C-alpha cells in the first residue's frame, strides 16, 4: 500500500513588469508564479501597485498552477512619474508555505534625459608627451534614474584618425550630474 500526501504550495517568484526605470504611460503588470506542491489546485493571484489611486487586479486560475515558473499578465496600468512598489501575492487555501506567497519590486516611472555637459580633460591644447586622463561631466535631467548608461569618449586627430576611444558604464540618478573618468 502507498499513501499520497497532498502538498499545496503556490508562490510568487518575481515581478517581471514594471521593474527598474520605466517611461510614463501604459504598462502591463506581470509576475512569475510557481507551484511547488504536488497537485494542481485552483488558485487566485493578486497584483498591487502603491499608486494613487491604488492599482489592484487579480487572476483566478481554476486549473491551478503548473509545476514551473508561469508568467501571468494583469490588466493595464497607466504609470505617471514617481517611485512605486509592485507586489504579487498567491492565495491558495491550505498553502503549506506562506513564506513564498509574496514578492515585490521597486520601480520608478519617469523620463531619462542624459547628456554630456562638460569635457573636463583633456582641455584646450595638450602636450602629447604628457598623459592626461579623460574626464567628462554627464547629467540626467530626466525624472527617472538612468541605470547602466554607457558613456563614450573619443578623441580624433586633426586628420580624422581615432587616437583615443573608451567607454564607461555608470548609473545616474534623476536631476544629478556625475563626473565620469575614463
């Protein structure tokens, strides 16, 4: 004889949208959820965003969740500038592990507008025998943080040949100017 012990355990894995920095406008909230139990049962999944007015939606899964990460989409939300937290929660009666039922992600909605404001070095005419470390000031005049911005610095000779080329990846908070050293 064998005995089957039913384990009920649905959980929220990760928010897949919105995350990071997004532009204002419509977005389809989504999250990955998972069934860690050994049976498929009806489950309800909730998605919230701490906006004003608050965003709230839910999806009912009458056949339950599969035994792999499953991406669920919710009704569209229109983002306006600001910082938010998205939260996804599974609701399975008799869930064996409530500790994996909720996941959340912080994100910001706004514009990103990054540009070079000043070349700090080299400046003016330069003696080719003296090594100079290229530096520039870069500013994000947008309303959202700019993550992973690749900043390029190129120096060409008067004949148009490239004599120096480098890039640096940096994060620039909104309304902030940073000095980038190459």
